[in-house]
C-alpha cells in the first residue's frame, strides 16, 4: 500500500474524510453497536477538538483519557490532537492510589472518562479524589488536590447525582463548526503519553510523537499484509501500546476497519469475530488459551488469516493450529519503541515466524552489546538489546531514569537479552530485568513492593515472577514479618485486592523467615523461587 502522506493521526483521518471513497469506509466498530466511517470519525473528532479549544485547551495541555475500548476512545484521541493537546491514556484497573498518581503526574487539564467498565465504577476513585465535582456545575468547580484539572467529560449517558460532570454529547454540541476551530497537530508534537511499569515504584510516562506513531503503524501494517478490505479485531486495551500505538494506527494507515471489544471476554470475542467477519486479530497467549476453550472458536476465526502475537514458539503455533490463523506474525518491541520494532513478515516461512521476531522495521536499528564492556557483539552472540530510531524522546518528568535508560548517542537500553542471526533477524532470548510479564502486561515488582511494605507487620517484601505456562509469569510476594508480628497471607492478599489495580495483585503471598541472599550479600530472586515447590497451589491462586 502507498505510504500515508499525512504525518499525524488526525491529518490521516481528515484526508480520508476528504476522499469520497475512503470517507465511506468503516473506521471503527465497538461492541456497543457504534459504527463510524472515516468521514463520521473526522466530523466527530473535529467537533471534539473544537469543543476542547472553546474551554481553553490547546498546545501544551494534556487531556486524560480513562475509558475502555470504544469508538468514543478513538474520537477523543483524534479530537484532542486537533485542539493541540496531548492525550494521557490511563488504564481502567485504576484504584484511588493509581488515579491520584496519574492525574498528578500528567497534569491533565481535562479528564475524559467512562463512568463504568463492565460492572465496576470508574467514578468512585475520581469522586474520592475530587469531591468538588459532586456539587459544582461544569465550569464552576475547582479541585483542591488537582488545581490543573478544570473539567471532566463523561463518555456515554449522563450520571445522576454528580452535577459537575459534562456529558460528551452536550460537550460535542458546544463545538459548533469543528473545521473552523481546529488545526492538525505538528509532526513532532506528542500524540499520546502511555503509562507502563518500570523499575521504580511509580509507572513511567512514555510520550509518543505524532509522526513516528503514523510511520511505525504503517510499517507494522505492511509486515502484517493489511489492506483496505481488512477488519482487524482488538480485545487488548487501547490504553496499551499494543492498542493505541499498534493496532489502531496499523489499521488506520491502511484504511482498514478496527473492531474493538470493550473488555476481553473469550465467548463474546468469538461471537464478535464471527459477526463482524474479521480478517485479522491482535492476540496474546493468555487470550489464545481462553479462546481455544470456547466451542466453535476455530470456525469463528475461519475468516481470520493474519494478525500479531507474542510468545514462545509453541504459543505462536497455538494461533496457527488452534485458531487457523496461518499468517500470524511474531513481534518484538515495547511501549518505548511505538509498540513494535521487529515484526516477522506474514508470508515468511512458518518455522521462521515461530523462532524469531523478524528483521527490524524500517526506521529502526538494533544492536546486541556485551553488558559490562558495551562492546557490540557479532551475529549469533547473545547480549543486551539496544534499539535506536523511532524511540520515545524520553520518559515524562524522569531525568534520572532517562540518563539510565538511553545512551548519549540515542540507543534505548531495553533490558532484554537477544540475538541477531546471520540474516539480520532478531531472536528474543529473555528479559534481563526484574520486570514481571503476566497475561501480556508488564508489572513492576517495585510498585507492589512499595505498597506491601507499608502494610502493618511487614518488615521486608520481595516480589518476583514465577514461570507459568498460561500467564507467562505469576506474581509471587515473599514477605518477612516484623519482630513480634504475625502475618496472614490471606489478609495481605485482601488488602492488595482492595487497593491495587487487579493486574498488580499477587497470585501468591509467601511468608518466610528470611529473604535469601547470595554469598556477596545481594538479593537472590532465584533462591526465592527455589522455595516454591508448588507455586500454583489452588488455595493461593486468584
């Protein structure tokens, strides 16, 4: 397909809307029955951007976005760009402590949110932090805790009993003639800040630029073999890079249709894929396991011939043999590299796609270095993976982390171990950091440790990832009691469930007398795992 001429996401959508044939193509479908053509998406985004401009949102401002997958999420992202603002995408597992950090760190001027996700309220943590919204009218309240926050817009129906919320339909009507009040963002403007776990107790804010977002999405779609006829299913959250920086942009740069599920449910996903005649799918190993347990899944996926996944060779083979997706691509990347920096071509031999993640995408360089010396290694030698090219310009408000993560000449230290073979294909070997990956989500042990360490009676806590065939890793917390205290694993788990986002809650809590150290006095996570002969004890699993 021809490379997009528009260097920004909003510009891309607006150019499609100006082309009669492209304007009539369906851009996004959600599982609440909303269907928007590219023309309709452009119109709503322009109204959204215009309405933001009318309340004083512009260049340098941030719009927080707290919602599950929906057409409204996409409208908000594109529309915010037309006002000149950056979107800070918040995850929907937020508890009060999560939202407090995200609102404060992003300095969001406006929060766009859904009131609910599935059966869980997203308003409850907001009202606990910003009680002023309950009484004040839109535009008349101010937050003592977040003085930069000026408005909260609710996607969907209005919420009774909370006077200060602004329903999105009313907000859009205030936009008037959108085209007269908006303009396309600059190529080097930040399109979105995605939050991801890091080595510290707080998440990292990862800015992604408009131009690089579009360019990389196009390259990913090319490796997948996407065309204007494709209907791409996404059950992973749009607030992840797998969604916002990958599926959404790969789909839109190819004038294809994005079919989103609000929250992954295997049975509903099978129905949606069949009903929408999807031709491509974004999959993770945990999703594939769940889908294969649904009767008729392979039949429903009969029209799906391409897609992306991650995982071991046997997990990629599950997609091919179990779901019949013969053209699935194997991928490597991170939020810092706009979702993917390596993708196997969909038409590469299966044995290549099973054991490698492909050559770097155009615009990327990858090198393998020796950790201690920094010497660049030859093909076939495993070492530390570093990436240069379309990489985030640096973490938000984190100068020390930036100095530790990026070299002076622009290489991003991934924290992974990998190999480049003689043909230039990349092979992921292992993570070389303490980061835990469970159900496709990166989880920082430091975040969980910081919370558990503050619980009564806890003297020391270490969180590790234990191998698990379905989740990739399970989260295990080893806790040592303070002198004179007794700790109950069940009580600790309950506190975690109440106050941590669900994906951070340990699968198991182990109370130990001592935390093992190596002969040199360093913490030994391997020795901790050796203490677990039956890590998956049913009584301790969620």
